């Protein structure tokens, strides 16, 4: 499916304070479901209006109805339970390692209980005047919920058997979106970048997850999700974003050929490129001539505002490897991978989105 836009949004936006308070009250039994949905609706209305006011070519619902970006896998399935002692390894901007406690793990066979995206899209479709993008997580993003201690009882064949069940769940979500008329679907796959960083590889391997297999069988799983006609599919690859923390660093060199050439079903690649941790643009030479690249040159990890001049210069550098007309601009990641994200405020977030729109207009007209 051919599209023509140059200012894009990754997906998640900061949750307003009133939404956080309402979710807390709802979970405590102090707010009815109908009243909570009204608050969610208000937040979605605000998110769409802000993006359209900023001048973006594509908008999202801000993932306001999710606790975290992988909600369609983590919030609407059976087989996930609260556990203790399960951690993930993250890193701060100084490179220090941070053990992040994970309160949940897969403890049973996964089963989809309802569709999260159908509610998100059905409501947002009636509010958006610009093209509306919906996001779904990669099936392999559930690697963070994989625990040899807790998960192997349900999946004795290992994590990739669990991922295969996740493929079925995400395929159902994609098919539901397509039936509702959605034409733009982004699959978020930050786990592909874990193969870049020796620390991330070591952590995953210690959990029994083979990062090399992610670049073969894993990419084939992702590609299998893109066979729905009439949908523009994009693949978002970043290095993790958890309240300013990241999971991997390094250029795309080691994974470029596998990701760009094996992922044939995707129409565009949405890539993190906001700082030196992402390396240079040379790996983009592996991008096929019929694919687009959306460059994440605007950071969501810091409130410091980039300049149009710097963005324009970097676009020209990237154009040495991918035709300029097949490039677009976005933020490096979502602004709020989880409900708790606070690395900037809503005014700073809007300034970043306005910069993306204005820079794209100046660069491409």
C-alpha cells in the first residue's frame, strides 16, 4: 500500500494527570467502569486534537487506554500472573546497569480474552481527521515476561513456543483492525535491537531466549503478520524506552541485513536515530528500494529541543543511503511506553511534535 507522508508519530503519548488519577481510582474500586471510560475518552480526544494541532501527517490515540505499549499482549490475555524476584536489565543515560523488577511473568498458556485495539480504533476513528495509526506489539516483546522458573511449565518447548501463541493473538488484533477499516498498523519490535548489544544478548541468553533466532524465525513471525491486504505496515525498532532507561545500544550494522531484507512484508521501517547510541546511517543501504524509512531524530528521553537545522542536516546524511522522498521524520520512540513515564511534561512533548511537523514541512514542502 503506497502512502505519502513525512511527519509521523510513534504511538504513545504522556498520560495526563487526570487519567492517571482516574485509573488509580478505578482499580481501587472507587470509580465505575462507565465513568472511567469517559475519562479515557476525554484523554483520547485531547491527544488527537493536540497532534492534529501540531500539524502531524499521521496521528494516534496516544495509547491512552493502555498501561504500557504492549497492552494488547499484556493486558488482555490469560496466562500472566504476578510473581516475585523476576527482573529485567536496563541502563541509564550514563550507561549504568539498572535491575528493573518485573512484577509479572507468563505462568500459563496464553489466551486472548478480548480485543483492546478494536475499542481503541473504533473510538479514535470517529475523532481523527488525519490518517490514524494503530500500534500492536511484536509477539517477541513478551520476552520480558518469560521466566525459566515460572514459564517453562506452560511452555516446555521454550520461549519461541510462547511467541508462536503470541503471533496468533496479534494476528487476531490485526485482522480485527482491518475489518474495522484501519489502514495504518505499526508493529513495535524493540527486542530486535537486543541482538546489537552484548549486554542485552547475554541477559536474554541467560533467560533461555536466543537472540540470533529472533533475527531468523522471529522476523519470519513478524512478516507473517503483514499479509492483510489494504494495510500499510510499519516496523518500529528502537532500543527500549522506560522512563529514560534503555535496554540496548549500538548501530544497526549487525541486524540491518536481517531486519531490512528479511522483513519483506513491511512498507516502512521506523528507526531510532536520536543520538550516538544508534550509530550512523550506513546500515540503511540494506533497505530495499520499495520501502520507506521514518527517522526517529527527535528524542523522547530528554526535553531538550532539537533544531530544524540539525534535523535537516541529518536527513541529508541519511539521503545518501535512502532516496530523500522515501524518508520521513518522527520521534525516536513513544513519549510514554508506560503510564508512569515522566521524562518531560506535556508542553515539552507538544513542542517536540510541533518541531517534527514544522521540520518535515520545511524539508519536504
